[in-house]
């Protein structure tokens, strides 16, 4: 059965072009630094993000944790939003790998107040305090919202005044760029390092990159090896990554439009509340008047996959493999199930 899969943008399959490119990729041994396809992907990514250098890593979680490990001395402290991916969905890795303490600030739907961050920066000279070694932001946020550039700028200015680097979890930075109508490098300008994912809405099967200064990337390369992330003929994956960045990046607007269409269609259904103001990228969130999960199993029986609600909230995510027709079919199926 062909499913309409709305669980996440991580379910995207590689395109035919990607499969062909992977088959024909020129490869070398990337630990020796001579895989030409990886080198090209890293060069292209750095240029796209306006940074000196980039490094291929196996996953977004690996990339974020490598960033903490590279920026932060053990026992230091990282300031970040209470609902960000690093805090919520990375298995507590920051305490295991980098050995850092995470100090959270309240998040207003992903938006962090620069003043609250400033208050939490540790002053020098008190024997009791850990050192603040990093500030992290996330854009687009995994709650589907995009943070305005002015807010990122305010945080970056506070960080710079205190000599603290900023890391951007940009797993979906290209979705954020489309929403803001800017180039990704304009978002990346407010961070010293960025992690971005190839295997979400961009359809590559595997891979993320971290970007930063050339010296910092060399330090990260050594730590990547320590973490077991030194891969060999990885040009096979980088070939798909190049298509993700060169081609698939340019079509994300379509997913955002389909998400808007889905939100509009669902909003007409009685007993269902769509959080339309939160539809910035490809994610639609809604809740039902009734409790429990009356939707995921009946939808599955009709060939539509969604996750059960989390804290009473359903999420549907559009992507390359979800057409406008699929969106209309999904809304109709929800309408019939709730009728
Ligand atoms: C904002 C954000 N950062 C990081 C990640 C981690 O990526 P991965 O699943 O490749 O480890 C995700 C995954 O969904 C994410 O949404």
C-alpha cells in the first residue's frame, strides 16, 4: 500500500536523481580528506551559509552534540531554550559527551528573550560558578515556528558583548529562510556555528553538516573522529546531499503552501482547532474537542500515517512526497472520521 505519510519531514525518501547520483558518486577516503564529493558538499555548504568551512556528520543530533563538544570545556554551562531539541530530544547527550550543564531560559513558542539570556550569563570571579561557554538558538524551531532575524540579532549582540559564541540549530534553516524571504546566510550571520540537516524536508537519506570558522571546523573534525563519526567512502551520501542543497532547497515553498492549504481545510472541520498562526513552515498543529486519539488508527486504515497526539496536540508535516491532492484527501478523511 502507498501511504500518505505526514508523521514528519524525516520520512522523506531520496529522489530518483539522488539515487542515480549516489550510484555514480566519485568517492575517496574522507578520513584521509580525499573524498571529492564530500569536499564539494562541504565547500558548497560553507558558501551557502556564508562561513569559512563545513563538516559532514551522520545526523543532526551528532552535529549538535559535536558542536557542544567542540565549543565547550567540560563542566561549563550552555544557555538555551527550555523546549529546544538539544534539551528535549537528544537523550541528555550533552551531559555524556561534552559533559556540560544545560541552563534553560523560558521559551515563548521558541522565541528566547535576550534579556533573560543576559541574566543567566555567569560573571567571572565567583568560585562557585561554572563558566558560560555557549548560547544556543533554534531556527526554524521544531515547533514549526520561525524566529525573526531581529530577535536573533539581539541574542547575538548580548553574546558578543560577553565574548560567548552562539550556536544555531538550523536543522530546518532553509525552511526558515523561505518563510523570512532571506538567504540562509542572513540567518547564519547571527551565529558562530550552525548545524543543518539534509535528511528532513530536503530528502537526502542521511546526513547533516556543521559550519563555522576554518580553525573551529578543524577542531570539530578531530572530535568527530573521537565520536566515531569519521566515515570513509561517504561521497555516496554526500552526492545525495548536494542534490538536497542545490535542488530540493529551492522547492520548500511548495511544502509550506501545502501546509497552509491543509491548515485551511482542517479549520473548516467542527470539533477541531487548528493553530493557524503557528503554520510558518511545513508543520500543522491542531487539537480536538474530544480527548484521546480518535484519529491515528482510523487514518492508518485509510492509508494515511500520522503520530498520536503529544500533550493533546496532533502534528501533520508536509514534504516532497505529499502532494496537494494528498492534502485534500487527508482533510476529507479527517472530516469523515470526526463526523
Ligand atoms: C530542530 C532539530 N534539531 C536537531 C534534530 C536532530 O536531527 P537527527 O534526527 O538527524 O538527529 C532535529 C530532528 O528532528 C530537529 O528537529
